[in-house]
């Protein structure tokens, strides 16, 4: 982007819209908005923090007129470089727009501004006795708008579904500044195309999400958690399939491989076993009888499939400790190598054992540690490649390993991303995953919604 598009006159105009204090251009502010949770970065020319949908609309009118790239941003926890302004322009964080607007108990739906932190919405509903299931591990520091823009998942998604299954309506601002509402509270609606679900997962490339209406449900009466210890990773893979076809109906089924276990143990000293290749953390829920019967089946099936030990949490505190270990993996990996590339591939769960074997082969072929953990129950693994970005030779090997991971996922009937989105990092592999015709149709959709290519340009497609 050329600097003159953000002339002093344009900056004055933006300051008049949102207020002078909400237009940032000091070097330290620009650096702070240069990153997401990947290892990449690029500086914006300006950061503009709108406080209302009307302000977003006016900012977009200016940007569209001046052809200034707009990169929407929630909390910057994304793992595909989606909120990094590689072409410069304006980063537009929605974080000032964080109000919970309405809890409609009759329809069991809630409406919030896009910048609300997801766990704050879930906690507000829990205080009223309700349950908002989509629970990305980042739910305490990511936004509902960011979750909708990436179609975020989480551990509960195995039984309860992903963000897109809960969003019923959106308010968005289009590239030219027009405000549009799509969807609604009626349970059934096939009037025209389903624009809500076109926007879900669109990664800020089609419109800015300003308001989100989600449905919520009643919570399960109780939960039970088990930790199954497997000397052999391959046995853990087989146990996943056996549990899923056992009738136990787990609500969460997560895997930690030996490097994840060691990394968390070195960091938190929880007493995790260091002589095994995998731990499965599994939860069942429902009424008391259902949850207890479910976890008994889980324990039995894991033992039959090679678990050395299965521990069922006796108290909610023990259960929380088991989940604490799983949720601490990502953060603990920085202690092993300075950088990590967290992938997000999915496969049908029946081929998880084959996927795990193939990831191990890729790790050996490229001589790189690849940590395996994730939402094994729904076939969504997060192989994390650990490396040192300062070593160009090593980074070349990382790129080779990433290509192999994606090829294996597609070959096994899966996809490049289960929940983090394409962003920039998976862009080169889009055609391999979707085929040229589907990519062309997606590019035409982008062209129709954003003819000047100002909304998050360069994300998903070149
Ligand atoms: C430790 C850790 C654990 C994580 N665990 C999970 C997990 O379990 N499941 C999961 O799905 N993800 C997970 N993530 C990834 C990330 O938290 C999610 O992708 C999350 O949805 C991003 O929300 P955000 O508010 O941080 O958005 P950002 O990172 O700021 O943005 C993400 C993308 O959405 C776009 N965007 C953001 N807000 C809007 C908006 N209002 N309108 C239009 N576009 C917008 C951005 O342009 C960008 O393309 C994890 C990340 C970390 C760091």
C-alpha cells in the first residue's frame, strides 16, 4: 500500500469518525498490532479502533473510497496469520465493541457485539443456568467475532458441534460500508442463500462481523473425566475408534503424545508418566447414570486396547487437573524450541491410527520434532512442528514437512484445517485440497462481495 493513501487528510477523517485517541500510529502501537499467535508479523500503517457498527461502516466507506486494505482483528490469537497486515493498511480491532446486548431466555439465544471475549459470554449464560458449548482452548482470550470468522471449534465440539452450529444471525458491515443483517431467530429459514454460513469461516475477507446472535442449550447434569495412559501411541489411536463406536458417547476425547506429556510435565510438575507414548483425556456427560455408565465403558474399552492404566477423576478438582494438562500443551512447547508451527489437519476418525503413523514418518524424514495433540475424537489433530526460525536451513525443512502433512491429510480423506482457517500459511495448498473449480468459485464469491479487494486482502487466496 502506498503511504499517500493514508494522507494526513484521511487520518483526520478517521479520527473524526472514531475519536483521536482510537487512531494509533506510534511505532510501539503498530508493532503491538503486527502479530497474531503464529511466528509471522507485518506492520500496519494505522490501527483504528471503532466503538460501534456505525463507526465501522464509516471507516469502511473511507477505506473503500481510498482503496486502503482493512484487516479485521479480534484478540489476535489466530493460528493462520489471518489478522496480520502483510500488505499494510489499517488493522481494525473489534475489541472496544464487547457488550453482551441481550439474553433471550424464551428463544434460548443471546446477542453480543463481535469483540466480546467468548468465555465472558459463556460465563454470563452459565450464571443463568445455561451452556454455550463451543470452547476453543483460547476462549478466555479470543473474541466471539474471531470465533465466527474462523468457525472455531474446541474439545466439546465432538458431541456439541462447532461455532457455526450455534450462530443463528449476524450483523455485518460490507466492504462499501453498508450494514447488513442476515439470519434470525426463526429455527427454520430457507429464504434465499444461507449467508450466515457463508460468512462463518470467511476469515474477514467478505465482511466485518459486528454483532453475533448465538443459540445456547441447557447444560448436562454432570460430567465424568478419565485419563487413559498408553505405552504405545498406535494403541491410543485404535482406542479412539473403539471408544467412538462403543456407545459411550464421549463429550470430549483429546490426545497428548509423549512430547506433549514431557513438555507439560517439565513445566507444571503434575506427576504425568514420562515412560509412555500417549495419554487420552476423555469426558462423558449427561444425567448421573449416563455419565457414570459412559466413563465405565470408556475405561473398559481403553484397557482392552492397550491402556496400562485408566484413572477416573473422583472430584471436579481432579477432572480440572486432567484438563489443565491438556490445555497447557501449546504454551509449554516454547520451552523446547523457540518457534512452533501448529497445524490443524482433519481426517475421518477411523484413519487416526494411520495419520499418527504417517506424522511420525514425516517427523523422521525431515528430522524435526513434531508434537501430536488435539481433538482426536473428531479427527482434528494439531501436529506442532518445533523449530528455530533463525536457522534458514531448518525452516526449509519445516516447509517440506508442512507440505507432507497436508498431502497426507488430503490423501486420507481429510482437510487442511479443522478450525484455524487458511489465512496465509495454508494458502499455497488450497487448490490441492479443494480442486481448481472450487477455488475459482470461491474467488468469484470474494470478487462479488469485495470488488476492490480491501477486506483482508491476500488471505485465503493470493
Ligand atoms: C493457545 C491457543 C489455543 C487455541 N485453541 C483453539 C481451539 O481449541 N480451537 C480453535 O478453533 N482455535 C483455537 N485457537 C486459535 C484462535 O484462538 C481462534 O482461531 C480464534 O477464533 C481467533 O479469535 P480472535 O478473536 O483472536 O481472532 P483474530 O486472531 O484476531 O482473527 C482471526 C481471523 O478472524 C478475522 N476476524 C477477527 N474478528 C473479525 C470480525 N469481527 N469480523 C471479521 N473478521 C474477523 C481476522 O481478520 C483473522 O482472519 C487457539 C489459539 C491459541 C493461541
